[in-house]
C-alpha cells in the first residue's frame, strides 16, 4: 500500500478527541517525558474517559485542598498559589470533538 492508500483508508475511520475550550486536544506527559494526545474511534469511549478524568480530578483536588487546609490549621506555611490552582477545574470547558 502506498502512503496515499493508507491515508485514504484511515480517512474513513471516525476519530474523536477530548479538547479544551479552544479546540486544542488535552495532552499528558508520559514517563518518557513525551507529550501525548489521545484520540478515540468511538464517541462513547471518549465520553467515558472524559467523565473519569473529571471525576478523578475533582476527587484529587478535594484531597489536596484538605491537606493544605490541615497544614494551614497547624500554622504551617501554605503557598497561596497552590490553593488558588486547586480551585480551578482543569476540565472546565472540555468537550469531545
């Protein structure tokens, strides 16, 4: 098969990505320090992963906030930027495209 043949066949495969408000795909940095974006061949799978990402992010942000507030209550120094960052939902505006 030529490159053109492969491209033509792949053009028929539906693809979906989880993107931000501006349409840029979300990426992750792997253990090898490579930036990777994920693409899905079904809307259902993309939607499932987005729901998991939102739920796990909410849980982890709440846990981190509790830890920082506990440190504050003990009189330990807490970086205000960290507290502010935890208030921002990284998945706000995320959608499947």
